């Protein structure tokens, strides 16, 4: 089974996002960037599938600027076999990303795609489902666990207030949720080994897909500052405050 893992380089989740002065987006100049956390979970899952003998080849792809190669190297250091870098300085919309992934799935004869449930920069949560729809493949979104049996895959999905179990025929698309696994840290020897693993260089034009944007970002704003809280003496004062202020 050939497994494809799409990974996106995003603003590190520990860094506070700062909006650009012209409100056109988040300022990414000189800030720490890392692999999207949900994609780390996908990479871990692919490596585990390989260790279990379920996956025969694990391929990591990132669509992004030159530095996305670092993100690919991280996945290779975690244990994946080889990488594909589709270089672009544009932050492509999910539809364009999904079109490129579809072309790769077809040219690489992929059996399973594990994407993150969302990239924490744009919070679109759309790419995996768009890809499944365009391929006509079943999808198991928000995966909490994955179990293979013959030519099918059972996915436990994280739904509001519980879990839903679904069975998918393969090939399929899965999107990862936080509790699927705990990603490993790459060891130093594996970081060194990863430097020798191949990364194919491509551009969106190589896939002949239309990546023109359909969406214009009108404005990005920071959350409103919270007003200071008040201290109340006792429960009656709290109830009175709730009645008059409506909030604590
Ligand atoms: P999104 O739909 O943008 O929230 O992204 C969901 C998932 O799609 C991510 O977790 C990645 O697995 C994949 N993805 C999105 N954008 C890219 C990209 N530029 N390169 C590689 N994978 C991506």
C-alpha cells in the first residue's frame, strides 16, 4: 500500500499571530514556522503503518515556498521514505492544493492519503474532503483511530460528544484528529539519514492544474481585547451582576 502524506509549513502553534498593519493577513516575517500539527500526526501514522508492514512506501508532499523543504526533511527524519516539493510562493487555496494532490495520487498510484483535518493557519479544513470528492474515494475525517482489515479500513471519527465508527473501502482519504497518536521526535541519526533521502522538485505548472485564486481575503483582524473582570463579594452579588451585566 502506497501512502501519501501532504504536509503544510505554517506559523508555529506556539507563536502568537500578529496581523499586518494593512489587515491583509498574518505577518510571517521573521517568525518561527513549523509543520502543521495535524500533519505531524499524519506523518507519525504513516511511519507506524510502514513499521507494521501495512505501508510499502510512504511519500511526503509539501506545496509551498523553498523553505517547505525543511518541513519535508522533518517528515523524512521521522521515518518517511521520500519527498516531493511543489514549489510556489503563493498560499494556494484548498481547491488548488487538492487538484495538485489528485494529480500526484494518480501519477504515483497512491492507495491511501492521510491529510490533517485542518491547517492551523487558514483553518479551512477543506483539502482532504475536496481531494476525496475529486477522486471519488471514501473519506474518514477527524480520525481518532485507524484499523486495516483486508481491503478495507475502519476509522473511528471524533464527532461532537463521542466517536463514530465507519468502514471504508480502499483506496481512501483519511484526515487526522489530535488523539490519533503522539508524533515522535526525530533522533539525531535519523535527521542525518534524512539528508540523503530524495526530494523531487516540482511546480504547480507541472501538474497542469488551474491554481488561480477564487477567494479574496477582505480583511484579517485580531480578536477584540477582553474587558477587565470584576470581583464580587458573595453569591447574591454574583447573581445581581449576572442579571445586570449578563456576563461574568
Ligand atoms: P486546510 O484544508 O487548508 O485546512 O488543510 C488541511 C490539510 O490539507 C493539511 O493538514 C495538509 O495535510 C493539507 N494541505 C493543505 N495545504 C497544503 C499545502 N500547501 N501543502 C501540502 N499539504 C497541504
